[in-house]
């Protein structure tokens, strides 16, 4: 069964398999569900309808490049900051999706015979190990595809459009900025201010005539803000509506 997968470390084969993923900007037309090891089912369209984006890591326990990427912990850092119980804007879900249906729990724990190591200890985002991965993976593949390279990381924005994410991005801020450029989420910089005593929601983003900034404060604070006009479109005036919640 494993021979149908092409490992990313095999450069020539991986380049051939790379073309099998659908093009960036493709919109997913129907939902899919993923059940994690805790028995929690995640419905993609439910996430999108809640205004969230999905980051999904297609990997296999026997894949060396997959394990190297997993050990970077970038998806854990992203999940911890932007996931459902994150420290910043809770606008993301992150899923590790095991693509090999023969993978066992022991393989994920690092004690099986088909693994690169322990995939679970210290992993904070949900892990899925389905008996068949085809119903989910097929959403990301061109029709008729029978082989593909792993690891393959995608973001699916709330508008249901998907984009491939480079596994060379191994910092949380770099990943956020990449996803911001695809999905229009905030922040658009490496500013770590969200780790302090508040979080915020800015919507819509990008905005036209009206934007709403909602600050969630956990204690009494002095807040200052600056509104600047676009250099490219200096004639556009934006009205900012502020909401403060304690």
C-alpha cells in the first residue's frame, strides 16, 4: 500500500507528484469531515461558516521529511496561538492527517515498526488516523490522481479556497503572514502584541468604507490606535467602528 506514496525526499519523483495537487485558489465545492484520535469530528464547512480557516498537514509516520517538518513544531505554535483555545484571534483549526490507512496507533506513538518516531508527545493540535484517507485527500488532488508526495500542507480559507503551504516555513509568524496573504486574516506583520492582555478581531479584512475592530480586554487598559490611509488608494476613507469588551 505504501508504494502509492512518493516521499518528498526523492526530489525527482516528488516534482512529478507535485503537479497532482490542485492549483492554488481552487475552491472546495463540498464539505468533508475528519475525526481525531479523541473521537472529535471536525466538519470543514462548519469551520468555514464560523469564519475560520483550516490548516491541514498530510503526512505519513514512515516519511522522514514529514517527521522533520513535524518536529519543527510550527503547527503546534500556530494552533496554540490561533486555534480554538489560542492566545490570539481564535480563527484557525489545525489538523495532522495521516494518509496511510495501514498506520497504527503504535506507529504514531513511535513504538510501531512503520514510523520515524513519536508523533504524539507534545503535539497540541488534533491528529487524525483514518482507516481510509481518500475521501479527504481527494478534495486536494486533481481527478484521477493515484500517487502524491508527502508532506503536503494546505490552508483552506473561510471562502473554501485552498493554497499549498511550503514546508520550508517553520516559524509561527512566517506561517501567519503566508496565510494572511492568502486568506486576508490579521495580523499582517510579525507583531506579537496579541500575546499580551487582549485579542482582537478586525472585519471585514480587507475593508472598503467600513471596518470594525473588536478588542477583547481581560483587564482595564489604556488603548491607543492609529488609522492610516493607503498610499496606493489615498482617496479611500475608512470609518473604523470600535468595540471594547471586558
